[in-house]
C-alpha cells in the first residue's frame, strides 16, 4: 500500500533559486533559511521516498487566461522546465509517476473535485526550487514527481477551505493506492508578499500560519480568499499550496522543524516540515 | 478600482490583450521582437494607447489599472532593453 510519509511547505521566490544556481547560499542575508534545511535533509535522507507531489501556482508559463484551470494535475510521464522570460534555463527532466497521478485524478473526480488533467506540463521555478531545497543533490531526489497547480493568479480563486479539503482528498487517494509507494507532498509558495499597493509583509500573520497549520488548520481555513489577500498580499494566496499539503497529511501529523525568515526578497520566507501520522 | 487577487468584473474583463502579449514574452524570439520595436509589437496584439503607455512605463500600478495581471506583466521586466538597461525591479 502507498503511504504519505510527510510534507513540507516552503517559499519559492526566484532569488532562492538564483542563489542555489550561483552556490551562494552562505553569502546571502537569508543564509539561515538555507541552513534550516539541514534538518530536512537529515529527515528525508533517512526515509525512502518514491514520489513527491509538488503543489505550486503557475507563474504565467503553463496557463494563460484563455484556459485557466482552478486545479490542474499533471498526469505526464515526463516533465521539463521552461523559459519564464529570463532566458532558456539549464535543461532539467523529472519522471512523472503516471500510475499514481491517474489514480489520484480518478479518485479526486469520484470525490467530486473536478480537476483538469494535464498530459503535458512545464515546471516553473516554483515547483523546481522547492524540490532543489529539499533534495539539493539530484541523485537523492525521489524517482518520480506529480505536479499539482493551484490557481492563485487569476480570480476567482479557490477558498482556503476548498484547498485544504482538496489536500484531504489527495491524501485519501494516495492511501487507497494498492502498489507500494512512499509519497511526500511539497507545498510551494508564500508566505506574505510586499507588493506596494497590493500587499505587505505581515510577520504576525505568517507566524500565525506556522503556529496553527499543523494542529488547528481550521483557523486558517476559516478565512476567505479575499481575507488572505488583505492579510498576506495578492500573491500571499500562494499559502493555498501549504493548505493542500497539510490537508493531504490527514489527522494528527507532527511538526518536525520550521523556520521563518523576513525578508527573503519581497516576501516573508518560511519553511515547515511535517511528519505524516502513522498509517492506521 | 481593480484589486489584484480579488474577483470583480472590471478586473476579469480588462487587459486581456495586454496579458496575452506579456504571456508571449516567455519566448526568446518574441522578447527580441518586442525589444526591437515595442510599438509595433503592441499593435500586433491590439493594445490600446493606455495599455501601451503602461507597458512602456513598466509601472506596476499603471499596469494593474489597465487590467494587467502581475504574473504576466512581471515578464516585461525580464526583457533586456538596450536603452533602458537596469530599469524596473525584477522581483518576479
């Protein structure tokens, strides 16, 4: 049987990926953010993880307004990265867990989450930066990934409760998958964003999220999407990716380690590793 | 007033052509064509004078006011313009 061993939420602002690419993790003002991942590397290094589900929001690469899915699940055999406007990136390839992704797709639709399925998907910095933070050595990366894109860019946006419940349904789907599979979920985005007129770094709210997401997620899911925009900025709704991750971990997971770093670029930077509850 | 991240009809219906143009800037050839002649490129996508002025200004508030979506118009700052080197912040 498949099992969900844990999950992690992390910020993904482009400067994090650029810093990794330049190997300058120790030289930047937010170096403690990178050091906080030492505990994550120890944790994932001592476990077998076959598949990473990566939850992120598109950054104007996969989807345009002609066809904007609220929830889009990758079901492809292979994923590559792409040019987001900065120039052609160093090519990366990630094997898709096609068998599990179709099982999740079918389970979600049966559970009345009418997602879009994507037979092709390009990974942007949000998905890849998160993977690189957790598994800096490509050799240790899980064999397979499944990307899930949440619309956090073009309103109407899904509510925090809906995203949390989607995560719960994904957790149920994974746990009902018959083949052996050890699965880890990454939520990539947030937290609060400084955006001039449309957002401010809100340390109090960011810390509230870190303090409650494990044991009292309903404190976050009680907010509307518009209220999250007011609290965390118009791009702070990337927090939805963390709620999907947390929902997938089910009842009574346990925080392993977390870190808050303000600012990273124009955001409240954060990381939290959560261990899934033991399979019942 | 359009508030990014929140639904309203004005935000949903304004700026489609502008956003569509910005979406093409993921492509290197399109970025080169844009940089070579911004007016011609904007005309090809049917941008209004107001949208065109916002594009040239690279001003976030002006772009939002004409219906620009940040996740698309952020790509404007990634285009290298010889005469405007270093202009605009690239906080992507």
